[in-house]
């Protein structure tokens, strides 16, 4: 997806459209800048998040949509509204509850007094985080980026925020970990991979792993892994009690179970974890009530450290070169996946196809990244018009994962390439009924109705697209073309 790199620059009068007056910047999250703002219609103080990359697609910029209209939860920052700000609709914004606070990361890093010493305080806040995650899971939504930076603390209250990596069942366009989620807190099976083909239970278990890393950080002041490669390989790490002897066995047991390499060995529900954490907090206070200072640990770096940095800088050529060197030296399948994904992000599809074709054995083997490599292969086959192979691979993936929205969308693409426009249209309309007004869907429906010579219906869906993506050059050109033949 093409994403604009335009950054938000506030006007001199600090007005954001006719909806907000920006009062002060509150900080930068992983996905955008947050401002304290006054809502024009009622003078209510709110937090307004302006995504860092103002993309062409509303769908790309949305985050935490299922929270709109929900009853508020005391441990989750409420989301009130999100859209392009009127009247110019130049910037997309997300309006949230204003919660004056510090991040848990800031408090843990601070050398100031009592906060970091009290297990009652630390574990009490952790239990509030668990309550917030339970609320999200209860509305079939995983967070996807649980870390101290995304937990706000004021007094004895903790709230989860930053839903830029969140996923719910209707999420058609899953993001990679490059765009969403902090790798060093991620579960091994989700780090730097696509989420397509993952069930909600898979993603919930990813949240549970991240909660284990969070608790590890809370009680030791450290994190278990330093690099992407260590996370993916689940490299051996020091147990919490090796770093901090005041941690009780019950707390350590929770951390290690949450962080099990095999998802089936973790707590299978957030409610199970909440029950265990309640018992462990009591055991910890009876064991040692105050946290000792942890022994410092020397950091380790490897090839994936530079890869992550280059990916974040969109320097895909350098990221690909480092991953290639690692793959050729060790045969690491995760390095192969990074090579391919870097080529795809740089739109070097034939190069990615060559790499995948030369490594068919890995794609067909039972490796941890097999599914991700297969989804990558499907994408490059569609981009390079390898329709016959794409159709065969799609059949295999549907047998494995079922008729997921993403696979149905690709099936429509294949049918369109085969000039089976009626069948493609039927699938796209079905998806639009299930997931209304997704811009990429609407755009594809416009195209297929044009192929069916039904310009009136194409124009109707173009109007829906224009409402979702204002001032889009493709839509403007298409509308002008329709006007020339008398269709409005």
C-alpha cells in the first residue's frame, strides 16, 4: 500500500480543522503524535492522535475502531471518534480520552524512590493491565503491542493505550511487525511476520506472551532478548530470579509460562492468567515486599539489529542485503523471509519471486515461517501475473486457513485476471457486505463493474470510495472520465 510520508505541522493558530484547538503536544507514540486538545463543539478536553504517516487509505490509519461506542473500561483509554478532520479533511485524527499520566516505561526507568520498589504497586498495576487486556479480548480484539510505553499510569490507576497494532476479526489488511508492534516484546511466532492466516486465538496467545515479557521487565528492569533474531529463535535468556533474587517463585513461574515458546504451553485464556497473577501477587508480598535492584546485563547485538533499523528507515536494499548474507551463511529461514519481504516492500517482485523459486524446499518444509513465505509467494505471483501458479497456491492456502477475507480478496483478483468478472464481482460484493466501505474493496468493485460495462454501478461505488478517501487522484480522474460520458 502506498503511504504518504507527509507529516503533520500545526497551524500558527493551533486549529485542527473546525473540530479542535491543539493545546500542547503530549508525546510521540509508535504510530503518531498525541496532542492535548479542546473540542470545539463543547470545550471538552480530549487527546487527539495524528498518525505519523498520513496514508491515502482511511483503513490503514484506523486503530482501535471496535472501542468506539463501547462502554468505557477503567483500564483502557476510551476512543471517541476517528476520521478525516473537517472541513478540509487534510489530516486524519483519532480522538481519545485525555488521561494525564506518565508511561509505565518512564516510571520504571526513573531512579526516583518508592515507585519501583513496591511489589504491591507494581503487581497491582500489572493486574490492571490484565483487566484491560481481558476487556479487549472480550470484544474479540487483541492489542498486539503490549509494552511499558503503551501503559499510562496516574496514581494507582493504569490504562492501556496505543491501538495501532490491534487486530479484530474484521481486519482484512493485516500489518507486518515492521509497521505494527514492538519486536522485542513480541511472541516468536508473530515477530516480523504477517498476521494473515492467524486465528484470533493465535493472536490472543501472542498478547499473553507479551504480558510475560512485560512482567519480566517490571520485576527485573530488563527484557529477555535484545534482537529480533533472539526473539524469533527464542534464544535462552536469564530467568527473572537470576537477575533479581527478590522475585518469588510464583511470579517467575507466571513469566516463564507466558513466555513459553510453544503457544499451547502458555495460559490459554487471559482469565487463567488473571487468576494466577492474583495468587502470585499475594505470594510475592509475603515473600519479599520490596523489589531489589537488578544486576546489570551486557547487551548483545546480531545481524537482525541492523535489519530492524534499516526496515524502520525504509532502507529495504540494505535490510535485504544483510538478511541475504545471513541466509547464505546459515540457512536461517527467518532471514529468507526478511529478504523476500524487503524486496516486496521495495516493489521488486520478480527479484522476490526468483529468491522464493530458488528456495522451494524451505517453503515446502515445516518451518516456523512456512505460512508467511507462502503468503509472500502468493502476493508476488499476483504482482508478476503468474496466475496459474497463484490459483493453485490459493487453493492450498484456503484448504489450510479457510475462506479468510484476505484470501477471498485474492481469489477475486485471480478471477479478474482470468476475465471471470461476474464471479469476481460476486466475491467482492460479499466481502463488502461483511466489511462495508473498505477503500481497497470499493476501488476493486469500481474496476470490476467497469469490466462488466456497468458504469452506473461503478459510479455508485466510486461515490462510496470518495467518501472514504477524499481528494484521491485516482478517484478524481475516474470521476472526470465518467462525467465525459454523462455518468455522475
